[in-house]
C-alpha cells in the first residue's frame, strides 16, 4: 500500500468522491487502508472529510456498525465552508443512511441541515427523499409520505430517472408498511419499468424483490414465491454482490415464515447465511442468523436455540446491542418450547431469570412474550402453580384495548380457571377469546398481524376441546373443532367467508343441520385431547363422544400401516397379508369402538395425526361407501351440491402418465362427447376452463404435494409444473373431479388440526365430490383402477358406491400393489355425486 508520505500523486484521488465510491464498490477492505493513510498524513479538510466518510461506508459494508457510526460522525463534524457543495452533498446524504441504520435517526435528520438547498431544487428534493427515509426508519409513515410529496414537487417534470426511481421505490415501501397493497404495487411496477427503460439493472432487481415481499404480505403466495425467484435471477444475471441476493433470501424467509411455509423459510434463511459468510459482512450475517433462528423455532427444530445464540454473538461483535435481547429471548423461547415434563421446572426457572433481567433493562415486550411462553409450558405440563404471578398479570390484560394483549389475557384466564377446576367458566372465557381472534383475523391486512395471533388461537382451541372432553360435552367438542378447522381453511382460500363463531346458537344450528342432512349416514369427527384420541359420532338420532385410545398407540399403529405403503412402492409384487394385519390393528383402535351401523354411508373428518391414513383399506370401511371431508360444514355444503348430476365431461392428460391410455379409453367409452386436452393442449387455462364449466373433470397428471400450503402444490402439464393457484379457478362448477396423479388427495395440516389438501381446495371452491389417491401410486394400476370407477359411475352408482365396488374387487387379490392403490383412492366431500351418461 502506498502511503501519503511517499506518494503525493494519491492526493488528487483522495480529494475525489468518485475515487472513494469506486474503491468502496470494488474492495472495501482496501479502502480502509487508503483512508487510514490519508488521515495519518495531516490532510486538508476535504481529504479528512472524504476519508472519514469513505471509511465509515467501508466499515458499514464490512459489518462494523459501531465503527462506521464513529467515522461518519467525524466526517460530518469536520465539514466547513472549504468543502465544495457536491462533496458536501455526497457525504451528508449517505452518512445519514448509516446513522439511521445504526438507530440514530435524530442525528441523521439534524445532519441534513448541513446542506444549503435554497438555490438548488434538485438537491432540495434529494434531501426530502432522505428525510422521508429517516422518518420511515423511525416508524413515522405519514411524515415519510409528506416528505416524498415535497420531493416530487421539487424535482418537477424534469426529474432525473434515478431520483424518480427512488421516490417510486421508497413510496412503495412506505405504502407496503401501511398495508396499502394496490397502491404499493403500482409504485413498484412503475419503478421497475423506469429502471428497465434507463438500463438501471440493479435497481430493477431491487424492485422485483420488493414486489415479491408485497405479494407475500398480500397473501398472494404463489406470486410471491415466483417473484422472489425472478429477483434472484435478475441479481445473478448482472453479477450483483452476494449480499444483494442474501437480502432477497432474508426477505423470502420472512414472507414464507409468516405464510406458514416454515420448511421453505428455514431453507431460504440458511441460503442467506451461506451467501453472507464469505463476504465478511457481520451485520448482515447477524440478520441472517436471526431469521434462521426464527424460522427454525417456527418449524420446531432443536437447532433454533443455538442459531439464536450465534445471532446474539454476532450482534455483540458488531455493536448492535439493541438486537441482543431479541436474540437472547429467542434462544429462551426455543428452550421453553422444547421442554417436557422432565425439564419443565428448570426451563421455567431459567425463563424467570431472563424475564427479570429484561424488565430491568427496559425490554418490556421481550419480557411479556417470555411470560406468555412460560405460561404455555406450565399449562402444558400441569405446573401453573409455579407461574401464578405471571398468570395473574396476563389475566389483567383481557380487558386491554391492545388486541394481542387481550388475547393473551383470555388464554391465561382460561388456563387458570381450568386449573382451578372450573372447566365451564374456562370454556366461556375461551369462546370470548375465539370471537376476539376472529375479529383480528378478519381485519388483519398483513401476514405479520395474522401470524402473531394464530398460535394463540390454536392454544385457545385446544384448551376448549380439552375442557369439553373432560365434561363429556359432545356438542361443544364438535363446535370447537369445527370453528377451528374452518378458521384454518379460511386462511388457505382466495374465496372465503367468515366461519361460524363458537356460540351456543352456532353449535345447536350445526347439530340440527347435520342430523337432518345425514339421514341414514353417520359422521365421525376425530379430535385429540389430553394426549388421547376421541371421536364425536353424529347421526340422525344425535351426538355421542367416544374415548378411543392414547395418541402414542394410534401413532404406532398408523406408522405400521404407512410403512406397508412404502413397501408397496418398492416391492409391488409382494403379498398384502402384512398390510392387512397392520391396518386391522388401526381399525381396532379407531373404528371398532364406535359401533357404527352396518348399513348406510360414513363421513370421516380426520384430525392432523390421522392425515395420510389409507381409510379405504380399513376393515370397517373397505366394502362400504364413505367420504372424507376437512370439516363437517364443508361436507354439508358439498352434499347439497351433489344433488345435481354431472352432465358434461372433460379430460386433461399431462406428460409421461403411463396409465393415460386406459384412462382416456374409459372416459371416451363412458362419455363419447367428452372434451380431451393432451399434449400442447394440456395447459393451466384449459384445466381452469374445464373446472369452471364441466360437470365431470378427470385430471391424469403427475403432481407434487405441499403440506404447508396446498395452493402451492403443483401439477405437471405440457407447460411444466403449474401451481393450483394458477390452475384452479376461484369458482369450481364441476360436481365431480377425478384426480389420478400421485398424492393428488394428499393432505397436510394447519393450526387447529384441520386436514388440508387439493380436495379441500376444490370442495371449498364449489366441487361436490373429489376422487383421488392419498399416497403415491403406480401409474399403470392407477389407470386401471379409475377406468373401473368410470364404468361404475356410468352405470349410475354414486361416487362413494362406485369406489366401494371397485375397491372390494381389488382388495380380494393378495397383491400388495393392488391393495395399496385400492387403499389409497378415496372420495372427498359428498359421496352422493352422480354422473349423467
């Protein structure tokens, strides 16, 4: 490195803003050496100002936030009349960013007064943009918009593209924070077009990334996932620094986490860490580690605590003391959530010490959150006596006007009443809390607001089910399970109405509607309470609650059956004898104790731990008509629609479907006038059109199921993988949909134990019945099976009876692959749908 003392030819460079700009973009570490050489050589004022300013920027990019703040302060304090206007503007405008990012907004605003803008509207406009940014950092969003309006007026019609782009992009971010999604999208799109027109490729990529965040917060999840990919590709195309891509991955992880897609959020957060670590940017690394910890915590991973500790260490190193309590609290949350009866006492005591420390340091919100988590653990492990003071503190918040505080209060009040032996009073409190929750969910404009309350809602729902089961109150168990499951489905769908609140009238109305509609059929809805599996059985005579088995026994029996399905995929020519023995045990636990009538249809409403169970292979169900439904209310609506027969038929065939010939022949034989889309005609628009207009739609295509967000599951059509978001219209007119793709009927779960999948999506959007396999099935056998189902439908059988007839023939064979196919195919929704030939 050449020093000032021996190389006077550097002096001119040190006086140029462009030199420091270029060096900072190319090599921040090298810049540090140049800046220190310049400062050590008793430079003139301009060199001193620029060297300190450049040093601060380099330190900021290298993650040394505290050092950066000191350097830019020295630069600003050194400015005098000898510094030219252009250099002064460059130093002040970018230094305020560093001050704001380090949390000192007021100093940043004050520094802007160093600029004389009286005779320069362009500079005045840039100052107003900067003031807007500072106010946004401080959460003063209305003031931020006011300053942007002033900037736009100052720039006028002749604004430079970069200035106009900054206004559009920044205003979009402020509007996004306000939840004004349409207006924000308008600005983001305009900013992208402007960047594209003027060759500002990095700015264009930034705009795409912001639009991806917007789509996520506006619940347009498929659009969000796709747009994040576009942003990353745009940055990589232009060779943008890794930190830009890392920021996109951090934003992606945030959106995915709030959307419930926690596995993908964890993966995105880890990609951000991998990108940042080689750059040496410890500030960004701390942020990446923090999002890793948060995502791992939501995913229930045991590594969350260590990730939070690493984030805290990085915040300490970079002088971001304000972030350390957040990371420390997160590590404690992870410990509390992972605790069980054996470790609860120690975790509760440790959390108490953290709570005291946080309160002493003024971190009230972190303390309050830990109090709530500690109460959750105590309630879960029957240790409320250890946290009585915490419970009493939270109970007082039930009357708060701050909604999340009130919701926590309802939870604590209910837990305390139940622990005190007052389950009915606890249930009334929970009903009030769930009504409060429904209002929050209905009015929430952002994913953050919704995700903040959904876990509390799941806690409340489980508490009321536990209390109702203890009282043997079948009406309340059914109503509570239904209210929760309908809320979860409410989250999944673009067309949604508010589900029925949990009230006495609502429970009575649901019971009466079910009893009247079921006629000679029986509905069984499972719930889990106090580590046991229970079932509410509903028929025309009324409701009864049955205690079945421990959760551990059911899970062991279920897993034995699922192992046999895996064996069927690897050894399809084997015997089905072991599979039949395994499923018989599950039948003995779940169905035999119910003493169901020997005739009449059955409606099955599973709970989360029973998703994926091959109900069609169950001894008590295999030879009789039955249907699956995500909840009883959805079944009621589907069964009403099933009264209209399907009068037109259509078939979509995706690529590489081995059983496609058998399926095509069956549809053509039973419905000679059916519309058939295959090859280049098998498009998302063709499928959407059929679902919106044809009574029977058969989809023969490979699929990929996503348990966390069913609308992002995919089907493989001619154009490639398409999401259900793209292929399923908001209103489905089809009475019956047949899906022969692998896992087309697969189901995942959401908070509240509702079973969700493509079947649920189609039913909620208007279908009456869906026939689909729950698991991966072999193409050839799949094609043969559904061909026989079409023949049964053409003979006038209902959807559930057609399946039962074919299933009975297939299960008579001692063939594991045929057993797996017959056990996998199920009818979702109403089993009463028919087809008019």
